[in-house]
C-alpha cells in the first residue's frame, strides 16, 4: 500500500518543494548580485590604484632620468617640482617648490634630463620663478657643435620653437645641427644642450638667415627640474631683467 501511494505523496509535496526551490533560487540570485557589486567595486579600486602606481612608476623614471643625466657634469644640483605657471599667458614662466630655504638664488640655471629649460628670475622662501627659454624676452649665447659658430638664441613665445638671430646667410649651418650653451656672458654654464636646428631659410634680399631651433628640454610638460649649483658660474640676472 505504501509503495502504491508513494507517487501520490510525491505529487502532493511538489508545490512545497517548488516553493523552497524558488526561494533558494531567488536567494542565490540576490547573493550573486551582491557579490557582483562588491567585485565591481574592488575592480574599480584596483584600477584606481593601478593608475596611481603607473603615475608613480613614470615619476620614478623621470627622477632617475634627472639623476642619471650626463648633462650634470659639474657642481651640485637640487631637484625641484613644478607647481605652477605665471598668471600672464604671454609669459613663459614656471614656478617650482624650492626657494631661498634651499639656498637657491637668482640667475641659477634650470634644466631637465634633456637640456636647458631656463633660469631663475625670482626667489622666495619656498618657491622660485623660472623664465623659460621660449619666453619672448629671453636670450642666451650659444655655440653650434659642428662648426663651432657662436650665435644668440631667443624665445619666440612658442614653447616648441626658438629662433637664432643675426646669423649671416653665408653661415655654415644646417638642419640637425646641435646647439649648446657657449658660456659667454656668464648667464649659463658652457656645454649644456639648448636644442637642434630645425629650419634654415636663406633670403637673397636679406642680410640674415631665418633659423629656427627646437628646444631639447620639455618646456611644456616637465614635472620635475634640476637647479644647477656651480662655483665656476657667477650668478647674474638673466638677459630679460637687464
């Protein structure tokens, strides 16, 4: 008899089993949703941390480049961080987080791991203002590596372009020539890379050639800079302040 009624018992208990099964399924789905939300939050946090780690890695690479650059050939140096720019959009001036408390003074040369960036023009206790090579009021004496010719390179107001002034059309100068600081005038120490000649245009009617120089330093995007200390260099005011 029990065996005969067993299918009936099973059929009678089916709604109960179905309800428990549905509750379990609903509970499992809610649990999965909570776990999925938690995993998404953890993934987002991991991505944020990864971005920070990537930036720290890039910053460490930049700092190692500054420390290991062959440009630092004499004197000691101070690594500083760029913390701002000048309020005047027509001036190419940056602000660094080192000042008189770090023994910085007006006239010191500032560069990155590629070449000269500019020169200190104002010093405060915890910050300094740097006049970039590209500023229209900035000039420096340079020497061409290949020919040894001396000239003056000035800013154009364009962060990616400098101009070489008063060069005769007959001068021995070519695109690709490296341009270094000459040390004349004691505004910059000699032998530091300024840029590369990118354009030479000679006019038959003109006395001087039109020559453009691409700066070696990252004037537009550097995060850290090096301030040079050199006993052999008499620190003076930059050309722009004379």
